[in-house]
């Protein structure tokens, strides 16, 4: 029964995140045939990230950023891919989230990812500050981050926040 | 060329348009027109959704507040909305089942009006009831049982109000386009507007989560929050989001699917039947899969709203936690199989959990930290008695 409960929880959170993608401020999906520099590498990274292959994803996001250093979403997912590889990468992940936000101050997913990282790093005040910002950008993500901070547990379904271009 | 007086008026308009707080300050180009209501929302709260046919105005809210407490708005002049929705109890009545006109007992408990503006559906069990303007007709006009007993006595009720010069003036100010403003539709719309203003978001939890006050929760309350939002207990799955409730709506939100839950309170026939007439959504749809399904109410101010559940059958928060920890008091003896779960119809989250006495204490502390004392104080102060 516990497994069933956990499964339901994961599904509910994943659905929540999936549902928010369309509404996430400042990060609406771009047309499929996007030929801008770095997009192809970025999309590869998203695929890998969503399959849990974070190390390989990290490489592809770095490749994307080499071609297009202004791609906030690539910084954000790079940060996430690094964070998922372990606490030794937390500081580096944080700097990538910061860079993503510096490039795109309304990138809701970056506040979500960074808020979770702050929570994992034990910095509740900063996590809550990201939560407050998120309430202005994406209500559903804000609620999910609030639950994560309050519980101290990483929410399921965060991989699903990344989207392809 | 702009005249100096016009320039000043424009400047005032601009200043007021940029003002986030203070719900009674706005530009007033025509003294005979109602003043637009400006929301005074807690930090991090979205703007409530207001139906286009009932825009918020200061005059309408004021009229609605007065009508809410006015016993003349009942068949025999003995009860008001506030009879079952007392501000000191976060707009509940402290009773298991509410008592309406001439002592008629309602089958269900009065729901709190805390943050009612955000509810995607209203009432305990009606997926189709989504507007306050429609919901208010239920207690006014219900005859089984009589709640406020207005059905069939509308003219008598309105006549009482029309005799009052002050009421005529208030209706006229709130609905200046109507030749005869003292009508039932306007009374209902004004009460709906007032109820939308009952926004609570200044509990210790809010000050911690939204207000940047890291010490707003004490150690026990913070530990309780950890439990509440944990995957192990999953309380937040049903009492979700900023309103700790079922689905919410607000400006710019999508329209959510209504959600109702069977929390294994009853099993009258071994197949999960609930006692009549409280069969939940089943009451509306007649479908067995809707048996015993009720809306998850907000947990804001929950410590003030005992007794609990749709029929007030659980007296305390401690007993509510025992109920959920056991997976429901009407849970079949062998709760481990999904077959019995399907048969009883209880929610799949009603699986029960271990909860130590210490954890229970912390959870209760957290639930108490959802009480917004300033909301209650303000509501009492604004009550018309």
C-alpha cells in the first residue's frame, strides 16, 4: 500500500508539473524547428535529463551554452543535472541557477530548482525567498516548492520541468 | 490644453491606480457611481476570481456585510447567514449539524467561509455549485430542511427591507442602475461580494511561508509542518496549495477539475454506503462511485471550526488525526487489499499511517498555527449585531 501511495504521490506531482509547463511564465515552448545555435544540444540534454542520465545531460547543456551563452534554460537545466549528481556539485549547480536567473529573471523553473537546492543546502530563508518570487510567476510551482520546503523532502517529478525547444 | 483641475484629478487617478493596498481608496469620477473595491491581499495570495456580472464595489461589499448579519433576510425574521457562520468561529457555528429557521436541523455541518472566494466548488458535495451567487440561494431557498426559509416568502422578506430607509439607500448606492434595487437578486449578489472579501492569510504559518519571518513558527509548529507536507502522511495531497484545500480558482488560473474524497467515515452495508441523506456527491449524481465523496475544506483557521467532517461527527483535531492514522474508522478489517478498498469506495490515499504521540502533538501544533487571529478579530469588529 505504501508503494501505491508513493506511486500516486509521484504521479500527482508529475501531473502537476506537466500541467504547469504551458503556463510557466517566461518560458513557453518554442517552435519545434528552432535552428538557433545550441538548441539541438539543449534538446539532447533535456532528453538525457529526463531519462536520469545527468552526467551526459550536463555535457550536452555545456555544449549548448558554448554555442549560445545566453540560453537561460540551458543554465537552469545544467544546474539541475549537476545537483542531481550529488551534494559535491551543489555550489556549482547554484551558480548555474543564479546565471539562469540573471539572464531571465522571470524563469519560474529556475526559482523552483534553486529553491529546492537551497532547501537541500539547509538555507530555508533563501528557499522561502525563491518561493515568494515564484508566487508571482507560477502559482502551482510555488505551492509545490512550499510543500518541498516545509517537508524538507525533494518533490518527485522535477525532471519533467525541463522542456524541449 | 489640460485645465489645472483636470490635471489634478488625473494625477489622483494615477496615484490611486498604482496603489496595492487599502480597499476603500480609489478614484471616484462620479459621486453617484459605486467605488471599485481594491483587494487587500496577504503576501503571496492570488487575486480572487470575480464573475463579470457581479463586479466588486465598496458599496456592494458594505451592503452584503449588513445583509449577512440581518435576520430580516429569513422567512420569519429569526435567522441570518451569521446564525450558522459566526465570525468568532471562522464563520462556522460550532455545531455538528447546523440549526436553521424554527430549529430545523441541517444534515451537514456549516462550512467555514474562510477564503471561500478561492473555492473551485462550494458546499460539501456539489460539483456543479461553483458560484457564490448560486450557492447563497441554497440556504435562502432550501425547504428540505428550511434553513433561512425565504422560499415562498420573498415578497415578505423584501418588504421588510424596503421599509427600512437606510436599507433602501444602501441598495440604491450598491445598484444605482436599478429602478427598484431592493430585490432578492441584488441581496444575493451583495452577500456574495462580501463573502469574497473574507480572505485569511496572516497565520503564523503564512508569516513564515510568505512574510519572511523565519521565527514565526516555533519548533513544534515547524516540525508539524514537516509532517503535514511529508510524503509519508500526505495530508497536503488533499488539503493542497496555499489554501490548504481542494481545488482553487483565482484570476488567471485554469479551471480545475472538482475533487471529492471518501474518507472512510461510514460503511453501512459492507460496500461503503454512507447514511442517507449524507451520501456525498452520490446525492447529486446517483452514481455509486460517488458514494461518500465530500470536498476537502480549507484547513485555515481549522482549530476554530470544530466539530469536524461533513456531519461534525469527529469532535476534535486529535480525533481527526486518529481517524486518518487508522485509515478511516469505517475501513474494512483487512485494509491491506486493494479489493476491499475498491469495494468500500474510500479514497486511495486512505491507507493509514503510524503516528507517535509526539508526532501527533506536533501536527496539532502546526494546525493551530494555521489560525489567523487578525482575520477573526477583523471579522468580529466588522460584524453587524
